[in-house]
């Protein structure tokens, strides 16, 4: 199996970034125990660290791992390389069996999060009816604007960003175009509600509402009087 990252690339990475990756993957790291490698003491120190979101200082880690400053960085690089090799091996080391879903519902001033468990995940563009937040959001009909999945050891979180109203493919095309062309900035978009945003897009791209066609009236035939 080819290695996608070699030792030279790892040498150029910041120490704090390497430590952050390792601390966020305790299950993968635990699989490296018992290999009688030079990184054994550093591995034990990282697995015993109490706060994975806040890497320890180098001084603290060197003390706990009983490593001299000159040996710390080479040992860390060796451990990180073993970590990458374990992830790339055919045996699964990362498992995310617990799945949680989160609706992100736009409000007038801020988003409202709704954590839930779904038996079926709606797709992008699909309409979603939520009738229990209309007092604060002023809507009960939405559609899925985007889906983001976050994978962490032990769990998967699926975020579903909703937008108010019904899915309109032409409107979404104009919205994507305005964002891509940098005509619609993020700050401006946040200031506009749905109706104002539609009006802005129509003005920006010269879209006019077509008037409804006038139906043809039946021709009245004149009646001849005898």
C-alpha cells in the first residue's frame, strides 16, 4: 500500500498541530500500544492527558514522557507516522457508530438548533415541515439547504442547514451565482430576510415578474332575429 505522506512532509508540520491530531484520536492511538517502539512513553503520556481539546505545553509533555528536548520532536514525528500508517491500514481503527442529527433553523436574529434522531435523513432541496417553532422563527415550512457530516471517534453528527420556505431551484441558482461572483457578501446576506433577499436578487440580475397572461375570451356570435 503506498504511503501518501512521507517523513519529510511530517517534519514541516507544526508541533502543536501534530499533538492536536493525536489527542483527538485516542482509540486509534491506543491501538499502537505494546509495539515496543521509541515513542511508547510519549504515547502513554498523550493517552493519559486529561483535556484532548487543549494540548499540553512541550515542557509538561517532555516531563511526563521522560524525553529530553532534543529527542522530543523526532519521537513525536515517529509516533505521528505510525498513527498515519494505522489509519491507512485495512483494519478499521476509527469507528463512528453513534449517529446524531441536528437541524439548524434560521431565525430572525439567530439560528435555533434542534438535536434529534432521524430514521431517515432528508436530502438537499427536500421540503421539511416543522410546526413547533413558528412563534420564534415565523415559519413552519423549510427545505434542506446543505448537509454537513462531522466524524469524531465514537460518533457521527449530521448537521442539516434549513432555509425558510419551499425549494425554488431558480432562486437557489441565482443565490449561488451571487455568492460566487461576490456580489452578495456574507454580511449583506445576514441583514436581509427572505423577501428582501429575493428582491435584491431580482434587482441584481434584472429579473422581472412576468404578468399573468390574459385568457382569450370566447367570441360571442350575434343572433339573427327573424
